[in-house]
């Protein structure tokens, strides 16, 4: 039986709370230090979705990020103002609009991805070999947590 299965509920609650704090701190660290005009975290997530999966509706982007369509509309408006996305007719439903990444949006996403990747790499380089091994072994489990339905 694993150590976690032997833990009392209060110990598990503490461990869950600490894990949540650690994840939030890492996300803030990766987001900090970017250029003032860099896309926000939510804008970057929308750009990532469009870059990886192609055009999407505002509602699809909102669902992917777990936010309301109204909130995503504000994000999309900012991306449109910056020239990062463009509206296109939906291929099968004339009442709906698809959002597609522009060349400028793809370049902005690539720049943010490279910058945040470099910051994460630098942080990981500061860990011991044993710590890096544990971190990389946990990657699949952390991804699974991120992909689970709420």
C-alpha cells in the first residue's frame, strides 16, 4: 500500500492544498517577466488552442479554457485588436463564426512559448538530477489531472 493511502484525510487535504499552491506559483513564475505587450495567460491559451487544433468558435475556446463564453468574447476582442486572430465563416453553419490564427498571432504564440520554455528550462536546470527525474516522471500524471473533467 502506498504512503498516500496510509495518510489521514487531513494530511491528504494539506498535501492537496500544497500541491495547488505549488502549481499556481509555477504558473505565475512562468507568466512573470514577459514583455508588457505579450499576450495574457488566457490569450496565450486561446492562441495555443487555435495553433494546435485549428479554427474554433468562441464557445469552443471558452469550453476548452473552462471560462464563460462572455469572458472568452472579451479575450477574443483583445486578440482581434492585436491582429492575432481573424473571423472566418463557419464551414457548415452560416450562423456561426470561426476564429483563426493569423500569421502575427502564430508569431506571438511562438515567441511566448519560447520565452516561457526558456524560463522553465532554466528553473529545471537548477534542480538536482534526482529532482528532475521525479519531476519528469510526474509529468504524465499532472497532464492527466489537467485533462480531467471538472
